C-alpha cells in the first residue's frame, strides 16, 4: 500500500506563463499573474493561499514577461515557502509548460493550478480523494447552474470522469475549477518541447487513464477576462485568508 502523502510534501506547480491578451486593455502590458487585485499582484494572493493550506514548495512556470515576475519575487518575501521559477524559452501551452517543469518537480503526485484562477478548494481534501481513488489525475470540479462559458465534466457515482462536454453543449453541470492532482507518470506522457494545451489536447485524451473528479461546492474566479477581473477584488475580500 502506498504511503499517504500530505500537502507538506507535495510540490505545487503554478502555470503563470500566458500572455493574458484579453486583459491587456485593462492592465496594460504586464504579466497576467501580476495584475493588481485589491492592491496586491494576483500572484501574492495565490502564493499566500497555497502557503496557508500547507504547501511548502512552489514551482512557477513562467514565459511571457517572466523577468517582471522574477523581479517581483526578489522584492516580496514569502517566508516558509520555497519558490522555484522555470522559464520557457518559447510559449509551450499549458501541457507543454507542465512537461517542461517536470525537471524541477520532486513530488509524486504534483498539484497543478492555473495562475489566473483562485478557488476555495480545500487542497487536503482534494489530495485525500485522489489517493483514495488511486487516480492518475484528479481535477477539482464544482456545480454551476450555467456552464455555457465553461463546458462541463461528466462522471459516474465514484467520480470517475467519463467525458468532457464542450462549451455551449449543455446548460448546467460540474465545471473544471482549474486545480489538479496528477501523477508524474501522466506528466511524462506529454510530448517534450511541443506546444500542447492541457485542457484541449491532453485531458480529453486521458479519459481511460483513471481520471477522477473531486466534487465540492466551491467558488472560483478566473481573472482571464475583463469582466471577471473587475469582480476579483470583491471576491478576494470575501475569501480573505
């Protein structure tokens, strides 16, 4: 039997290399993860939340305007948190970025989250569910009455993922909250040095590989669009850590 892991010895990988083109009209030419929310860069809120839940080692996958993020990390102190930046020479998409970061990720499994998403998912519960199911990948999902903007996840009673339903194909259901626990074995299957999207290319192709969905009534915010970015400050105030 495998030893149960706790968040203290799980690496978190934050995907923070995207261009954030939709946000540029509001925040200007800045790394999306440094967009100001409530007077602090979004990255500050993300790292503080990971630390408060027990994570001790964070790998940051950087690409676009990475120097800005490196400069910020030099100025800001996150005591008790080891932060390791990995810079892509060219943008590799979300799956490519995960594969590229494997060289510095030490744990198995690994926690992976989008750098433009903040959720109230209890990470300890997500990890425990992943281990109990013997999953290769577990994604956090939450129920929404209107899923047209997101697409949804179809699963059986145990949480095993059966299929991913595209945006606009159904009205309500469980949506992917952008946080994953994944085994190193799955990350190794992603082709090296190629531009690959995790959500669009890799995840749907893994449906027969023991993928499970953790379900919880959680709120999540992605700051990827001007509309959601405008709501971010109020959202974070109500989830202050």
